[in-house]
């Protein structure tokens, strides 16, 4: 699916419960213990799911991807109203 979307020019973005160092973990991430740094090894995606060059990775401060101000802004700036959600990486 990822490759098909990319070939069709459909934007692909990633959302993760990790945090970027400059943001620090949210209260939700602290409470759940999901405080991994997205720039470090714990923030890496499996090789087959790695973001391609130029694809954004947004940190989720809560359960919803929309808890990320950056992701909401990304959608608004591009006038995106339909989103396909694929995959979850839970044990």
C-alpha cells in the first residue's frame, strides 16, 4: 500500500507515540511510559515501513494523531479532508 500511494502521488505521513527531543514527552506519554525519542533507535521504524525521503513523522501527544498540532496544521495547509489510516505497531 505504501508504494502504491507513493507511486500515485498520495502524501504519506507517519504518526508515532514517541516524541521529538525539542518537544519532550507529553503528560500522556509519561503516564503510559511511551517516552521514546523519535530521533534515537527506539524511534526507528522497521526497514519495510521506513519513511521515504521528505515524508513527515508526527509525534502524537495522545491516542489520536490529531493530538499533534503539527499534523492538524499539515492537513489544514493542504486542504486534506480524507485520510487512510494503516497499521499499528502494538505488541
